[in-house]
C-alpha cells in the first residue's frame, strides 16, 4: 500500500462529543470526550476527537512555509506576521504552460513577435506595500519561519 499526505483548509471549533452530536443531529459514538466540530469546504460537517484532530491539523495563523505554500496552491493569499510592510502577501501563479499571446513589451524583451505564444512556468508573486506586484523568491528566513498565515 502507498503512503499519502494531504492538505486542505477547513473550519473547526473545539466542541465536546455530546454537543457535536446535538449540532450534527446524529449519534457519533458512546462517551463524552474533547474534540472539534469540523466543517469542510463543501459544507460537510463532522466531529473529530481532539488528539486525532491536533495531529492532523494546524491553525492557519502560525504555519510553516510548506503548509503556507500548499495553501497558496489552493488559491489562498499567504503572509508572514513577521513582515514589517503593511498589506504584503504572496500568491501562487499557475503560469501559462500552453502559452498566452505575447504583448508588445514581452515580445521585445524576449526577441519574439507580438502575438507569439509565451509559455510561463508557475511562480510566486508578492503584492508590495505600494500596491505593485513582483515575482517573489523567499529568503531562508521566510522558508524556516513558522509565522505564516492565510489572509
């Protein structure tokens, strides 16, 4: 059997089992233990025991870079609480593997003709403090930081 790892963004709140059964309007199992009421992106809700939940999930404020990048690939905007600039965030750009028609400026820069297909690989883009956008490469401090968040 192969091994898998998954990443998904969910909403959850701490909730005792008996309370979760009332909210979900169904019996989960016997007993009354700590856990979380979980709501998935498609709206499905369930209850997860505390230890199982806390082993599988981490709050989205205080993530590692790896988790932040996975969130960005899911279309989320990510940022560091340690950044000094207000409004900075990073997004994942899927690129144009099939190509898009080249505008005049790109054609001149790359020695192409206007309208030629311009193929671009995925990249990270940052919104700067002044509102402009740039391609972005993380520093070693960014990669090792654990203050990433979804905004």
